[in-house]
C-alpha cells in the first residue's frame, strides 16, 4: 500500500529590496546587499533543521516572497531551492513561485536558468501602467520594463505568469485604472491579483496621505466591481476577494492560507502554521541570522491552536474565497451547528451580498466589498451559539449534582 503524506507549503521570505515603496509595511530592507550571503547561509541552515519536523509531509508549493526575491540574484535563489530539494519531500508537480519586480526580471536567460532549476511560476509586481503613478509610489521600474519582464518570462518558457496591480492610488481615476487593467491583461498572464490600496500606519504613505488626493470608498468600489466584471469577460475567474485566474491557474500556495492548509515560513517576519502550532519569527534580519547561527530564540509568536478550535478562522478565511463555506464540512469538522451562521448569510442573500451555490455559501462581488461586516456578524452569531451551549452544559452539570 502506497504511503500518503500530508501536503505542506513552504514560504521563504527574501527581505531585500532595491528601494522601499511608500505603501509597503512588509519587513524588507533596501540597500542591504552586503547581508545577502550571510542571510542565505542562515536560511539554508534553518531549512535543513526544520525539515526534520516534516517527515510526514510532502511539499507541494514553495513561495519565494518579499521584499523582492529576484533582487537576490539567480545563483542564491538556486542555492535555496536546491536546499529545499535536498531536505524535503518535494512533489513532482510542486508549484514553485518567485515574486519579482520588473526591473530585476528582464533577463530571459536568468529566468530560463531559474525555470530549469525548478521555478515554474513568476509573480510580477506591476502595480500600474502609469509611469507617473509608479514613480510616486517609489516603484523602481516603468511599465515598459513590466512588459519586457513578461516577455522575458515567456521567452524563458515560464508557463505560469501572475501580475499584481493596485487600485485606489493617489490621483487615480476610473479611466486610468481601466487602462492599467487592459494593458496588463494584454500581456496575457495566467493570473491577476488586484488589490485596493491600504494606507498602513508606519509607512511613508501614512505620513503623506493628507497631501494626496486618494479615491474615496465609493470610487474604489466602482473600480473593484468593474474589475470583477471585465476580468470575467476576459476569461479570468474570481476565486478570492482580490485574485483572478484562468482555469486551473489559481495560486495553490495562497489557497493554503485561505483553506487552513499547513505551511512553514522561513526568514525574518515569516509566519507558519504547522502541526496545530502557529508561530512567527522576529522582524529583524541581524537577530534572525544570529539566532539561527547560535541556535538562539528567534520566535516572536508561538501559539498552539487545535484543529477543533479553528472554527472562527474557517469562517473568516472561507468567506474570502468564492468556494465559500459548507454546512456539512463545518458541522463535521467543528461539531457545532451551522444554523446561526446560515441565518446571517440568508439575510445578506436577500440584499445580494451572499449566495448559496452547490451547497456552499459564498459572498458576491458586492458582498466582498462589505466582507468585514458580514464576517463580523457571522462570528457574533457563532459566539452567541457557543455561549448558549456553554450555559446549557453548566445548567445540566448543576442539575446532575
């Protein structure tokens, strides 16, 4: 009998950037090239150490995120992937993704070398087709370079290309956003991620926002709804709030996050959810490297969460994806009634914000715009049901005494 293994995703954080974008709150460091070799050495060492905990798993996705992984250079990237191949059970058809900025992904020969090494998916941070917007954001590339990078990926025979775009940018109009989407779609990517701009505290954009003209919520909503409709016309199926793909080209790695799959993260600031334990590493490159080298403590978070205690996560994440929630799945997995949650979703079904399809509840595009409100009400209904059951149990115990 053939042994079966549990699927596992690996997230590898590359915290180096050519420059820092004004909206970015990820842990990343510009002008830190001198630390790259030390970091790769520490990273490979930790990959080898953690592999001992994954003997029951098969790695079916590997995601190099950042930062700007392509800025690390193809030799270092190959070294890291070779370490993964050496120490982990890597599935034959594993999805191996490289995030890249267009300015560091225009050499098709380098991309071909990476493809031959095992990278089979590239995610390009395009963000906008308007060079003035790119410059204002602090992006280190032009749209022409994005076109060149997409062409280089095709020449290198990478068959799975994803593009990231942002709407709601300073001064952006519906017309300029539509132009960005049309020009990005003309590059014929297999996958598109379209994110609404978030002004995060602690970023330069946060300090600058009072001097900028940002599209209001209604304008962003119009951009979003137009995008969903237009990409559907172009053959891209929405499968998550911000993600669209041609058939069978959904991001398998990101789906792990949204479906409570197991993943192990590596690098400063990286998060993991492995063996019912959720943990994260410090957001400090020097502390991370020294900790790995000296076997010191590099954890910033560490929490055990049994599978049965993930009911709220199931709802929060399940309502982000169009696959949605299943009554049967929820009740089997968590031994709780789905009725209180369904009552909330039925109310939103009447307003066109939720829908029941093939036995699963999911939000509509209009529902995704107010997903926080809907999810909040679902979680409140679940909490009330848990409290009711707890009180019933306490009363029963009291009567028994």
